[in-house]
C-alpha cells in the first residue's frame, strides 16, 4: 500500500446528515474485530477470519493511518472507509503508471440496507475531491456482489473494465470530481 499523498491527516471529522467520519481510536477496536470476523462481511472479500486470529492481530488503536475513516452512527462505529493507492501490480488502472486512489468500505451487517454506505462514501469522495482536485478514484468489486454494484452506480462510478481476480469476475470503475467541485457522488452528505 502506498501513502495517499500530501494532505492534512486526519481531516476534521466529516459530518453528514446521520453519520460522522473520523480517525480511528481505541474505542473502535471491538467493532474492527467484529467487522473482520463477520462471515457476512467476508463473503466477497476472501472470507472471514477467526475471531481469535483477529483479536490477536488488531492493535489497541486499529486503523490509525491516512486514508482510513471510521464511520460512526450515534457515537458507535458501524463501518469503515478506506482511500488507498491501488497497487500497480494488480489489474485495473485508469492511468498508465497506476497508483490511483481506490475506495474501499466495510460495514457491520446490522447497518446494511439503510443507505449508510452511500452517505459515508459520498462524504469521503467529497473530501477526496477537495483534497486532491481532479484526481480519479477507482473501485473494484465482484460482479456477484449486487449491493456493491448498486452502490458504485449510485456514487457515480462508471465501468472501465471487468477481469478475473481472486477466482471471481471483478467490476472495475472510476469516479472523477469535476474541477468546478461538483462530483458524481452528491447525496445528502455534507462535508
């Protein structure tokens, strides 16, 4: 993983209509463990890990790094969003040299189906568009993941290609903020 790039990190907490995106803290550790040990969450990302393995691996302050936002609802973590540089060795790129910012997200199953992922991802994309004007963001998901495919469309990602990776067909798309500050991810999120 390559650093996101020159920007102030962490940014001030990002508030949307219902959520707060912020840097992780020690109080988020239990939710990180729940995310990585959840069979439902692991369905399209290589499977869940055992709870014991995750508890040993997750540090006291998990996820404290540039590009990782904890998503809080009413003061409790319900998910996370990442913006990382896509590894140049992986398939799927929109720039010849690779290294595009890639949007990733994971939410606890109890938060699914309520629009939280769309709201939080739109806010993270708005932040990214302001911090890195004109730079594209990519997203890769299994075509079998209907929810992720619908979210990509809702956020304004457009398909670039499909390819086989990790034993499954992958959908690869791109999002770009326009220079005037209007992007494809406008929802009720406010930054």
